[in-house]
C-alpha cells in the first residue's frame, strides 16, 4: 500500500496539481480492485490511505447505487425546451442575478462556471467562462442533467445535497474518472420558511482554478441567496397581513391566526392559542395541536390561510375550508367534483366552479383513480408514460396546488385530500347497478377524448368496453339507440344489427338504423 500523507487535503495548499496527483493514487489504491471486492475493501483501504471522511462516505453511497467509476454519465432529466418553464416556477429563480453578481461578475475573467441545481441535483442554470462551458458540455456538465450521487457518484453538487453541508470535491475525489480534471465546491440552499432543501449553488472549473477560499465563497453566496428569500418571505407575509387582517379581527375574540401560503404563522389573535411557528399544511387538520379542547379549521384565503380554533363541540368536527366555505359533511373536508367525461373538463371545489386545462384534468383523473396516493415517478408513468420526466410532473403539480390549494392536493405521496366525486365513478357505479341509461347519460363524450395519458386511455378503454357490453345485453331498444348515437357507437355494426332485432319495423328509428348499417357494410 502506498503511504500517502494528509497534506493534499489541506484546502490552504497552493499546489492543486500536486493534490490531484496524490488523489489519483488514492483513487486507484482504494477503487482499483474489481467491483465485486470494492465494498469489502473500501473501509480498510480508505483507513490506510486516509481519504477525507466526507469523500469515503460519498464513495460508499455512490458504489451502493452501482455507479461505475470507470465510465458513467449523468442522466438528462429536462430537455432544453422544458427548462424555461421549469426555471420560471423554481423559487431560486429570483436569486440567480444575485449569485451571478457574487460568483461571476465580481471574479472577472476567472476560468470557472457557476451552477444552480434543484433539490434533486438537476442543473437548472449554468453560466460563466465560455471556454469552460464548452469543456463542461463535453462531459455533460450541462443544464438539464442530474448530478445527485445516485446518478453520477461523488461530486460537489450531489454530495452537498446528500449531506446538507458545504463541500469541496477536488480532482480524483470525484468517483467517476471522467471528472478527475475538475474541481468544484458547492453549498446547499434551504427555504428559510420551511427548512426544505431547494437546491445547491456550485462553482466548478479545471484543476488550476482551485482556491483556498472557494468553499467559503460558495457558502457565503448560498447564505446571501437564503437572505434574499427571507426578505421576499417577509414582504409576502406583510402583504398578507395587511390584506387579511380584517378576516382575523372578524373572529371577534375567537382564537385564530393568519398563515402564509406554506403555513408560517404571520399573526395570531388573543387567546390561549398554542401554535408552532409554522403549521405543516400536509398533515390533517385534526393532527394540528392548538391547545386543549380546541378543534382546527383552516379556511383558504386568496393568499395564505385563516386558522380558526374554536372550542370543540360534540360533533368534534375538524377540517379544511376553501375560498368558498365548505359544506358541513361531518368531516369538514373539501368537496371536489370533477367532470371529466367531456371534451371540456371542469371542476367544482366547495361549490366554486373551476376551469381545467387538459393537463390538470389528466393529473386530477390520475389522482382520483389512485386515491391512496402515488409518487412523482408513478404519476409520471400514469400521465406521460415511460418517456415522461418526474421533474415536469412536479412542476405541473406545483401549479395545480396553486390553483386548488395545498390542503386539497397533498404531497408525499401525491393524493387528493377531499371528498371526491367524478362522473367516471358515476359511470362505473351505474354499470355495477345495471342502470344502463344512467351510465349512458353520464358517459358523455368519453373520458377526456383528447388525452393521450396512459391511465386515461386505459380507463377509457375499460369504460367503453363495459358500457358496450351492458348495452348489448339490453332487451329494450332505447339504450341501444342512445348508444349508436354516441361517437363510440356510431359505426358499431354489431350494435346496429342488434338494434334492428329489437326495433319494430314501423318505428321511425328502424329505417335510419338500417340505412346506416347498409352504408357501413358497403364501406367494408
């Protein structure tokens, strides 16, 4: 075993090339065996060669994810055409000019690049020295690629997201050999309101660009970004307070509070109300603690929420309310009605009509048909198929939650937290009861006729087959006549033949059905 000292891990060293040569020897010594023995050897060899603990643990995680050190590429998560929309909805978008000024403009012509990722490690922004950008493209260090440890192994962006701490990864500390000629430093950025990980800021470049203060610089830039987000949050909260304070005062002494869009308590009314600094809006209202013998009711405002905490009544009702006050259902939950068996889908939330675009209608259909909840990957398959991108679905769900409210569309897993009624279920239930006429009336134009979403197509095929089977078993001509008048049954030769056996020849419908049948037979 080669005896290698710890000096190359000293960030104050002014010889990055020497560091790189020593790191190459460590990388080869620790990871040079066959893959089958790597996990067994990693602990003992790492101890003898003394790589930094943060690197050793990252290598462990990366190898457990089956990353090949000798040849691997980051996956492309977002195509270039989708980036603009995804960036526009990401909370770090407003911080990019500040980060650019801090890390690029102040550094002049320094040969490095600045990278901003989302929480999954996907690069959303990459800017900097044009020559370094070209070199980065050669190794797929480019916008739209994902750099989490389980995607590309040890790297500053992935490791800072995995550990939640600032980190520098130099040369052969990268697990994948392709990136041994690069050095990078990264720091995580958190949402100051929720504490959630938003993404990371990274500075990368060739080995010669390493500087002892690089990690500190990137960490300072991340704190500046979080300060900017904090300022935005305070402005937003003050705007909500000014706009909705009358709603809080209208409670006339009943304990209550104004909440921000993500559950932060902006202001509370007098009383013995005991609330945390932030309410988790993804938990049921019944689980929110507000002191002994109090129930919680959340009413969605145009911005944020009004929390009321009246004393419990015998009914012990707790729940969420929307922009329109929900009906008392015994559970206090929202009521969501979906009309999806139509060319023009729409919804009704607590009695308030809502217009739906096709994509939101597809998402709601998928969530209504999977009431127990789905992950972002599962929802991607249901709506977009195998070629879909979970990042795109997350952005679409974000917009849907903004329209319906975070208390209706839940996350982890994605699901609808409401009393849901759909005309899809109405068709199903009518068929189960043998109520063929009711099923035909609810069927309309079919389930989202213009949709290509796999779950929609699958459900539509099953509904269509069930409806046709029920109609063909009818002993009365009226359901069959209604069926052959639909888009699905218009050219159904077998249904027309069955209809003619049930119609009296003197019935005016007989001649029309026979004429259409003859035309269809001639066209065959």
